[in-house]
C-alpha cells in the first residue's frame, strides 16, 4: 500500500523506490517477454548494445515472436494497464476525463554480460527528450522495474534527489504543498526544483562513493498546521528559493522492485561488468494524451482505462482467427 508519506517523498525527492512491488509471477511474465525479444534480436544478428544501445522499444517485433512465450502472447497487459497504473496514479495529478492516465511509452532496458565499457548511461532527465511545451503541460512518471536483482556490478541506477528548496531570506526549508493533484502545482514544483541541479561531473566515481555512504532517505513530515497557503499551492514563490544539492542514491534492490521517477529527476546508470544479462522494464505514464504545441500526438497515448475494451477485442479477434485457421502474430492496437 502506498501511503501519503510515500507520495510526499516522491514529490520531495523526485523519485520513490518500492522493493518487491510486483509479485514474482508477474516478474516471470516480463522476463519471458524480454528473453523472447532478446533471442529474436540475436537470431537476426543484431547486437543489443552497439546497435540498440540496450534500449529495446516494444514494436511489432515483440508480437512476431510472442508465440514462443509459454504464457498468452499479451499476458503483460494486465501488468501494463492495471497493476502498475494503480500504483503510478499515486504520483500523478488527479485523473480526469480530459486528462486520463495514459501509457506514454514502454521499453526493455537490457545490458549484456561483460559490457561495462559500453552499457552505462549518462546523467539525464527523462523530460529532456520531450517537446518543451509537452513536458511543461503533461507530467510523466517512469516506472523502472528490475527484472533481475540489481546492484553496482551489473549496472543499476544512480538517482540524484531533487535539490531541497530553502527560503532565500530565512534560510529555512520550503514546505511542500499539501497535495499535488493540481497539474499546475505539480509541474511548477518539479520544474522549479529541477532547475537548481548543478552540472554533474563526468566521472561518476565520487557520486557512487557518496551514495554508498549516505543514510537512507526518510519520508517528509506531514504538512504543517501553520501552513497558510492553499493545499495545492507553493508556500513560497520559486523566485525566492535557494536550493541545497542532495547526495545521490544507489539503487540496489531485488527483482520485482519498482523505481518511480519523475520526468524531472536526474539519474544515470553504471555499466554491466557481471557475467549475466541485466534486464529491466520501463513503462512510462502521462497525465493525459501528450501533445506538442502544434497539436501533434507524442508517443503511444493509450488511456489505461481502455484496457478492458482492448483486451476483449484482442481475445475475440484471436478466437475468430483461430477458428478460421488463420495465423496471428502481431498486435499493434497498443501503438495508436
């Protein structure tokens, strides 16, 4: 169960780690789909790291090889459209008819064995890959799901929490808004604190050492009764902030754990120096169908609420095709 303290910790730090968030049965389903795709690419003489950079988007390819998976070909759908959204909705603005929670993107992130020299990812924010108007209008949360036990050796994440805002006059920490259900408050806060990140050093060694020696993050205190601002507003104008940098957090968690990442939080990962594959699955969810300033749709834009209807259509079409003796392989209805 996700508590109010956990929600506030996500907004204060820009991320939240929930160990063992998925049952192992669901982890196995995702592992089988990942392995199916990996094997397919290898059979096509594709080098996952040098050709794809370890980022394997879910395209028609995965549906073409899905019949090799012991589970039903689309058995990931209940994870993708029900289980994970039920959690991620705790970290997005309030859902509405105009702004439904949508699957924004999904990808497997695979680091091949002994690939430390080429499988590390530089410091980045997921929002930096979005159109400026889109990222300032549609909050996006990435759900980085460990499919293997992850640690420093096999290329886990290093996350730098949001800088902590202080009042420029008093020097005291600025209180979080009581809630982030309003989109404007959500974007303003996440964008403002992220703008205070300092330029990270190219060498991650110092950041790793600091992360290994830091104390665990603790949930923030409940909203103060003395707060004289509305629940969905900032207690101080961001122009009056000075911000204090935070020590990075090294993610070392068992398979099935989820790291929920704001689109504005900065993170990176190390290379895989182990002798085994390191697999992760990362669906991303947005508060509404993301569009650019010119009205163009961005990425998948599939409302999670449409899962039941899509699943029913998929099952009906497969039964009909099987009855007619037709071959079926790819489901493209997830990619609008």
